């Protein structure tokens, strides 16, 4: 309070929204979380696989800053731009990918006081729309890189995108049908009044998670980047720090999806609530954040259990079972919405 | 025979195929996560593979010619090199051919020790195959598990021979070291551990729905066609052909053992995975029988023992170590030729030796199982999806250095 005393009152909303976008749950948190989640993925897989995982970089924390060491190593490598690539898309698209992976988090409220920072009643629509921009850039990257494996990776991304986007939009529609609003703050309030969305419509939650695994390329849906088939899919030609960026993008994407999942199905900041910037946003925000991180941990752990799925079967599953389940979730939503 | 395309590889046929609209040529390897030490030229039309051409020879070193320059005993380490995870069987095959030339036979205890090490080597080889299959299908867990589960057996072999992979343990007329005192107990512990692990593999790998979805019905080769193409080993048996050199042309003391030759009639990638697990179970049974029935006695041919100096004999009696006499190091078999067939981890290994009476082999020939399993690339992969290429490649347990006779 004492610091805020010296700041002109009209600047406060700006500072608050800036804090929201840049510090928590925005950019800085995302970068720190990327460190944690990549470390967790490696460490959890290592535990299953009877080995240590990251260990020697910062022994006390169990290799938590391994990613930093990796990034330093990447930054000293030569950045190779092969002949024949479309130069501008090749150079700039990883940046766009990163930006569009971060953007959805801005539209997802992490506390009840969010409407003061970003007054909009269409946050669900905005957040889900921005999560769907990334695949388009991925396809462009695959074409721009002038590599056959990149090209095939981009084609795979295109096929899978279409087959899993329809169920995704149906799930968003069923969430709309369930809560009868597109405002995520109101959605959480409805869940606070009844029960979390995962109990109201478990089928929608399952389809949502399936689509998230697909969109972020987690195992068993790492079909686009399949290393034994396509080396690294659309990103094959990237080297040095650019490789580090594109490797991190799926994890950041995963964070956006997980935040949305926590808000839609896990009741967001329930049981905490409050008002003001700290009491109504930061402290409840930690609850939302922890829920999202738990979802992320669950999804990255799948790597230790499953091998890679096959493209044609994944497309078939997307157009059959996942789609059927999405329609079922619509029906459940209509029914439950009638009850509550 | 008529339905198999056996047209030779020509540059013209390649270029015609490349010119065809909509066909993409992919060079998988030699620096690719899914190729190994080779290049696989894959032509895809859409997502369907229309032609595959394995381009081998990247790690060819010429084991045959290298061996022809050396003394018979000094060729042993070279013979082992092509297949680093299954060295004992290669060593055994070479020695059997050499012993046929020399006209001698190793004493029974040495034969039993040979069988024990050969079966341990087969287990190591099969585990390695499962590991590579795992990483080709994108499961790092099975890769790490199977590689780590080789470790107890490698440790046992290290205690016996002093080396982890290239043992050079089998010599003309016997073996170099007798079994250590607690060998039986240590091996039993390792076998119990492996039996427990096999059930873990069944849970996470063989019964994994994703594995079944990807491997079942993929890369089918019928028994008749497999025989026609001349593939060998577990891959042949996975196609339903009951052919195992240990049974059909027994060598060493394999006729003393009671074991099954598991076969599967499906002939797909999944059967080729299961057959390796079944063979591991059979190897465990053979090892238990060998430990139970191993006779006492010498581990080296009687005549060679007699020619040892008193110091060598005292070392042999105390430590069970065979020192190389001058006769052993400079063998010169009589003029003639001989061959041997042994069942290695990946299939039948064939050795052929011609002696002209000098101290070096006149001609030495080895046919390795991986080379004979190459038709899987050219005849089985076309018609499948691109994602099936690593699945079939992993399932046949193909090892490029072995095929190239590195």
C-alpha cells in the first residue's frame, strides 16, 4: 500500500494489467514454469526409467536449472539458415509461435477480480480462438523450411489439426451450453455455486484433454515431431537458440490449455475468493495456477507410459470416437444445463 | 516366385520413379534418428510407401579380408566385432568351423560353458532388440528398461571373462576361463530378476493399446514367402516356420537340452516382438538345465593341456585359466574346408573356412543374419504408411554393422 501511495491513481489499472500480462500469470511465470515443467518431465520419466535424469547442473535442486544450461549451450551454437528456405518466415515464425503461445493466458482469468483489468464477456471465445492460431504458423514453418521432413510434418499437423479442431470447438460449445455464458469469471462463479465442471460434464473434460495432448504434441500424439520418422517434424531445420525456442513452445501452449482447463472444469480459484488486486487476483490466482500445473504434470507424464500413435489411426480416432464423445458432451451439457 | 518383384536396382528405375508426379523421395539416414548406420531410400506417394531401397555398407570394414591376414586365433576378436551385442554366438560359430578343420572336439565341460555363454548372449541380444524397437516406436521407457536389464547379464559375463561385450572367451579346443565358484547363484539371481521384468514388459509394452494398434497386422510376411526370401532367425519363426539351427542341425551340446522352438503364425511386427520374449523364456530354461547338468572335467582339449609348461599347468589348476601355448597361437590346420551354422540372437550365422595348410586362413566367409533379413525392407515395407517404416525396421531387429560385416 505504501508504494502504491506514490503512484497516480490513473496509472494503477495500467500497472495492474502490466503485472498481469508480464509477471503473473503472464510472461515471467511462463518462462519459470517452462523450466519447472521440462525438468519435471525429464525427472519423472527418469524415475520410471531407472535413471537419474538431470542431476549435475545445480545438484542441490536436483538439476532444476538444466534448461538454463541447455539454453546457454544452444546460444553458443551456430544458427544455420539453409539455402532455399523462405528467409523471413523461417527467421520470424518461431517468434510468432512463442507470442501466440503466450497470448491465450491473457484472456484467462485467474481470480474473481479479473473483469476490472480486462472487461470482456467473451473471454472463453478469445482464449480458445488464440490457442487455435499456432497450428497455422506451424504449417507455414514446415513449408518455409524447404525440407522434405518439415513438409511432411506440416502436412501431418494440417491433417491432425482439422480432425481434432472440430471436437475442440464442440467442447467449447458444450461448455457454453453448460454455463450459458462466454465469460470465464461467470463460469467459475457458476461452478462455485454448484460443483466443478469435471463433475458436471466429465466427457467434455476427457475430450478436452485428448485435444490438448494432440495440439501440444505430447506422447502418444507426438506424431508431428516423430523423431524416428521425421527427425523433428516442421522444426527439423532449426538449430541453436531457435531450436530452444521451438522446443519450448509446446510447453507454453500446454500452459495456456491447462489454465483454460482449470478454469472450465476444475473450478478455477475455488475455494478462495476475494476482492482487490492482491486478494482478488494474485492469491486466488495461485490456486488456479497450481491446478493448471497439476494438469500439465499429468499430461507430460504420459511420455513415460506410451509410445507414439500412428497418423492414420489418430485421424480416424479424431473423426470417430473423439467426435462422438464431443457430441455426447454436447448432449450432457444440454441436459445438465437444464438441471442447474 | 512370380508375385515377388526381384528386379535389380538400376539407376533408370530410380529416376523414373522419382520423376513420377506426386512421389517424394526421402533419404532416411545415414544421419537420422530412425536409420542406424545405413541409409534407407524411401519413396512415398502421399503417406504410402511405394518403394524402399536399403543402402547398406556404411560401416563395412571387411572382417573377412582382415581375418585372412591374421593367425587363426587372432581372428577371434575380429569375428566378434560385427555384432557387438551378440558376440558369443559369432565367436562360437567361427570356432566350430575351425575345430572341424583341426579335427578336434572340446571336452564336455567346455561345451556346456559355451552353451551357457551363448544363451546369455542371446538374452542380451533379444533385450537389445526390444530396446531398439521401443525407441523406434517412440517409447523411451522400454528403451531404457531393456538396455538396463542387460546389465546383470553383462556383469556376470564381466566376472567370467573380464570384458563387458567382446569376450573372446571361446578358443579352439575349449574356453579360456572356467566358471567362477558362485557363478550358478549369481546367474540364478539374474534369471529370477529377468523373469520378473518380463511380466513388467507385458504390462507396459506388449499389452499397451498403442503398441498393439501400431504393430498388429503391420509388416506381415507369410511363412512361405519368408522361406522364399531366405530370412532367418526369430523373424522366420514369427512367420510360423519352425526353423532353429539349435534344433534342426544341433551343434555343441544343444541336443542334450530340452527346449521348445516358439513360433507364431501371424508373421506381423507384433509377433516378431512376442517371439523374442518367448525365446528369452526358453533361454532361461536352457541356462537352468545347463547349470544343473554341467559335468566336471577339463575346459581345454586334452592334447593342448599336455603341451602346457608346468607353470601354465599350475595356473590352470589353481585359477581355471587357460594359458596360450605356442601350438594354440600358431595353429596351422591341414588343407581342407569346413563350415558351421550357429543360431545367433538375430538368426543363423554361417561361417566358411578354407585352409591351405598355412598359419592364416586362405578364405574366410561369414554370412550374417541381418544381411539375410534385408528383404524386409524391399518386400515388406512397400504398401505400408511412412509411420510403419520404423515399426517394421525395429521389429526385425536389424543391426547395420552386422549386415555390413563391420
